[in-house]
C-alpha cells in the first residue's frame, strides 16, 4: 500500500536522528525509480541535474517548472524526497514563504534554502537578510503542518567566498532561525567537516560528495555526518556516458555503448508493480 505524505515525512525525520545515510540525487522519474530499486532510503532533487535535462544551466529554471518536477519525483517513488529549492524563489522573505508553501504542497519531505544571490558582485545575502529568509521558510513550513524538514545551506564555498568561519556563523544562525539540518556544500577536508559538525551540534549535517573522494561513508559517519548527498554528480556521470557515446557516433564509430544498460533490464525494472 502506498505510503502517505505524512508517513514519508516521518520516515525522513527518523533517518536524521542517528547514523549516516546516503541521499542520492535523481533528475527525473526514471532515475528516481532506479534509486528506490537500488535500496536507498530517501532521495533529493538536484537543481543542476534537472536544469540540464531541460536544456538550461543550473538555476536557470522557473519556479513553476521546479514545482512540477518535484511533484513528478514525489509521485514516482515511495521514498521521501528532499527538494533542492535553490534560494527559495523569492526576492523578499514574504515571497520565499509563499514559494516554500508551494513546495510543501508538492509532497516533498524536506527542502533546502540557499543563501546565494546569483550576483557575482555580492554572491551571498547579508547574514541578517539570509536569516530573515530562513525564518520565513520556517514559518511557512510550520503553517503547513510543520513536518517538512528544513535544510539551511551556507553557499560560501560554491559562491567564491570560501571562508569557513563565515560559513559556520551562517549555519549557526540558520539553526537558530529554525533549520532542522545544516549544509555547507563545498567543504571537503575532514578538518572542515569536523568543525561544521561540532559547531551546529546536535543538529544533523549534510555533506556533499560530488566527485571522487578518499572519504568513505564510514569515515564521514565517524566525523559525525548524518547524511551524504551527491548533487549533480549522478547526472554528470550519465551525461559523461552519453557524450562519450555521441562523440564516437559523430566520428563514425559504434564503440561507445560498452557500458550501456540492457533494454530488457530497464523494461523489467519499470514494469508496473516491479
């Protein structure tokens, strides 16, 4: 019997209470279904992976398109879905709150709010403004039942401001503003990760592993990390295979399909009830 939205959200919260889990990032219904088939306990959307699938750059997709995509992911799987909700699709805290309510209505079990502006001259919102935006997201969730997890993201290392002390100050402020889980994408070393985990304890921390890393899941768990996401890495891996095969075709060769999945395997996996 399909799980209700409330059941998915309760299961998602429980995953954050102890241990360390991987939350991979599909970019469409098929990749979401595969990740459920592979045994993962939750998934998260990827703004970049989805944008590329529509022929747009990261952060180049409209709010309505993203909301429709979130509904597609939620409907595709019994797993809890965490929304990469960029910076909240609003110029003001009030607009962020409105967008968050729309995201909650899609059935997602969690959503993240970034503090990046998209402006190269001022890549991060001033902390006071970023906090007000996080508080607005918190209020919006509370007004819609309060069971959707809120993730606060400090984008320093992605926005060209790789200041760990500032990122930690931001994460602490977001925790105070009501974020349930904290995330500073781009931190990589064990020292950085340990510092972030300690600074926001006991709230859970998400770490992004978007490329080959010497860190294992066990090592991250030992550092106190609660969940590990991969952002657009799976989408980039798929694009890499596609581009390799397409380039071979463009050169008159047919040797780019060596690692392709079989049609029979894919058809069997997507059969109703499979």
